[in-house]
C-alpha cells in the first residue's frame, strides 16, 4: 500500500469498516465465553486456532514460514503484548464490568497509538487530528459516564475492571506501533501473526495452567461456535487486515476503529440484550462520530510501505 493513501481509498476504507464491525461484535461473544472454562484457557484456545489459520493462509499465499532470530524475537514480543496482556486483560475485565464499559474504555487506544507513533517513529499529529480526537473522546467520555451509571457493581470491581482494560489498551498499543518498525514491516504480516499468535497461545496456556489448573473443555455448542468466530474472523482475518491498515496509514488513524467499536457494541447489545439508548449515550455516539469525521479528513501521515 502506498504511504499516501488514506480513507478515501476503498482498499483501506472497506477493510477498516469490516474490522470495526467485526470487533464491535466480539464483546458480546466474549461475554458468552465466560462460563465453566476459565477465561485464560479460552484465550489460549482462541489463539491456537487463530495461529493455525494464519499459517494456512500464509501457505496458500506462498509465503515462507522462516523469519529469522530477529523475527521470532519480535513475534514473541507481539505475543506477550497483543495476545497475552491485551486479551487476558479484556477477558478478565469482563468478569468485573459490563462488556459495553470495556469497549468504551478501549476507545482510549487512539491516545497511546498517536503518542507512541510520534515518540518512536516521528509520525505527525495534525491540528485537525487533535481536534477530531478531542471531540471523539468527549463523546467516549459521555458513553463512559452512561455506562458507569448503569453498572450495578461495587466501585472496587469497576476500578479493577477499568484497570485491567487500561493494561490491555497499553499492550495492544505498543504492539500496534511495532508494525512501523523495520524488523516487523519487512516480514509478511501473515507469517508474523501466525508465529505471534502461537507464541501467545503457548504463553497463555502456561499462565492458564498456573492460575486455573489443567485445561477445561466445555461441550456447549454455543461456546465452540463463539470460539471459532473469535479465532477465525475476529483474530485471523481482522488482525491481518488491521495490521495492513496500520502499515499503510499509521497506528493513530487506524485506532479510530476503537472509537466506533463501542457504538457498534452497544448496537449489538440493543438487539440482543435489550440495551436502551439514554440521551447521554446517544449524544456520546454523535460526538464520537463527528470527531471521527473531523480527524479522518486530516492528511494521512506518512508510513512505510508494508510487506505483503
């Protein structure tokens, strides 16, 4: 992808909209995964399947699995940040607070993505981007207040859930920004993701055995259908498209999906959980969308051309 392309290019806009829709649906699916299987084991199962699918796609595309020592080291770091800290944080957070509130807090991803990109790779932050981000995050704040009002859990549990989500956000952000590094962008996305997901699954499995004991298998069909969706669609497909977008337009602009995701998540909650849009939540959604339009009309920051 050319580094001059932005959201006016359908090859960027359409995948962006697709992954936003996919990840907007995952919160309610994850909530259904929380049952007899400890969350840490569900995370491990998810990335065993996702990693295998990524390698299958890489094989079909004719990519070589070898990435060298540096590549394996970078994949291991991505595994810890994105597929261990991030996802275990999200699954654990949903044991304390609502999936909607987790999605809202995760919208803060745009902030560290922009700051880290600027600090480590000199990616520009335009005045229009700052203005749009401020408006969007104002909308997210209104959504946050509404979700806090609806949360029927103790304050301590809310703070624990938010803390776990913030840790997940920071892990995801550093992994996102790594896509701009020479070592990562010079290697095929599918192969890097395949290794990172399998390393992540191994780390998650060790952690799961330590904190939750031996593997637990649930026979419920709904659990496995949800797991397949989370593994194949929400992990293999979505991360492949998302990392391509990051390499093309930068982590800050790509992270605007996280601003839309809470709105989509609440839409799914409206359909399947009877969520009712209070005026505060509706105003927050409008502000978030307005900020998105303002920010994305700024010129795309220059980013290195990705490996396929």
